């Protein structure tokens, strides 16, 4: 069996998914592939190899991970398998295929902010779980595998990977609306900042806790059962700022409210193919993420500034959980080479990165996760590409 799941780019809606807000996202042409085959042996055994990370063969007994939870950022990709095993064992309606030999590899760059961990967990869930999964069940199972492995996350990444294409994801209802934008000759491009990131080690857990505090304060001050932070309106924000929220939490709330508005404006711009407006919304999203929400990194913001100076660029922003990773840019496809040349003469030269390839990567929209029947050749990793 071959399970394939794409990475994603977040177009608009930074840090809204765990706040119950809408997000515009797209599955991209970078995938994680899991190959699995039945083997002889005792039930409950998994034989694992991360084919393109040079890891040693590892064997797990899944029953050993009943209730397992990693309290720090994942130390190994196998922690996501452990997390999935623990999540499945708490769902009596589900069971894992065992004994099984599992190999995984892919071309979703790690630490790029393209959701390599979500793609891996989506693919693992479809390859290892015996029963067919409903979409919401699939998304929530993959999310719990990440949580148990030590990666805090919402459900947007997994939903984009499962759904494919461009989506408006509603985190309040876990529903997906498929959109079909006409990019014409434009392209979305990710540019590497050279600053590695991981959700578990970034400011992400702190922002999740701050969001919880905002919601708790809103319910107390407004005396309403506010369902989530993204449901708070501007007038309510003004009252909360006067009566309960600290200046810091008021800034966090301002980002959530304005970013929610940007997503809805972005949907309208996308449907009208008004990419000039969409680009401006991207840039404003990045500015709010860096200032009000404080999840960017000085190097990433420097990279964004350099990108915005290049002729033809319609918009650019930090992307993902923050703390490093990539910047996302929208520009004419025939200007991508000029963008890379400019960055290699500027940002990448300043940080001695010009010896590296694949610093600037155009991304195409791609199909969602899927399972294919394929032979598994022991010792071969060619099929994982």
C-alpha cells in the first residue's frame, strides 16, 4: 500500500485555526509518502524506517504506547507513529494494521513551514488504520498524532492535506469549501529564511495559551458563551480592552479579528481573480502576524522586505506557525528567476546561503491525500519519491 499526502501553503489566516476562524490554504506539489506491507510476526509489531532521513530501522510494539504523550518537541519522525498508535488505541472503533513494515519519505522540506509533520500524520493514518476514515475523523486523528508527538497544531494543515486544491477552511465547524482560483500567469513562491523552525519549539504553544486566556476573559466580561476567539467582534474587542484584557492580549485579539476579516476579503478577491488586492492582504497579514501576534522572526521579516522590493511582487508575508521557516510571495511566474537572483545578491549573500540550492521554490496547487495499491520492495526507497 502507498499512502500519499501533500504539504500545504497557508495563503491567509495565520494562527486562526485553533481560534475557530477561517483560513485560506492550498495543498501543494510536495508530498510525504508512506509505504506499508504486511509481514510475518506477532500482532502489534511495526517495523519502521524513515527512508530519506538516514534513520536506523526501528521496531515498535504498539501496545506499549497506550496513553503515550511526548512532553517536548518530537525528537524523531517515529514519534508521530507513536502518537498515532496512542491515538488509535483510545478509539475503540479503530485498530492498527499489524504486523507491518512501514517506510516513509518525501519532498516536503522539514522546517519550511509547509506542514511536513501534518502530511506525514495524514499519510500514516490512512496507511496504518484498518478501517476507512471519514474526513473529519481522518483530520482529527492526524491532529491528535501530532499533539501526542509534541507538536501543538490546529486542524487547518491536516484539512488542506486531505482536501487538496485551494480551500476555505472553517475551524469552528471543521468544514471545507473548495475554491478554484485562476492564477493565470502568477505563482506562489516560498523563500527559505535559513532559520529552522518547529511548532513545538516556537512561540506557538504560548500563543495557544494566550488565546485560551482571551476566550476565558471574554466569557467572563461579556457574560456570554463565546464559542471561540475568532467569534469576537470589533465592538466586543473594545469593551474587553477597556474591562479585562491586558495590552498584550488585546494585541493578540486584534490580530485574530483583523486576520479573520482579511480571510473573507481574500476569498472575494480570489473569486474575482483580483490578485493585486490579494497580494496587499497577504502583506498586511504578515505585518499583523509579526507585530500584533509576534510570531515571526527578524530574519524572516528582513527576507520579506527584500522580496517586496523586487519588481512585480504583489505581496509577501511570513507563513505558518512562525519563529523561522519561509516567506510566501505572490508574483508573475516569469519573475521568479529575477526574485531568486535578487535574493542571492542580497539576503542570501548577507547570510552566506548561496551555496545552497532550492532556496526559492514555486509551488503549484495539488490534489489531496490518497491511497494507492503498490508493491513494496524491501530495501528500496525509489517508490517513496
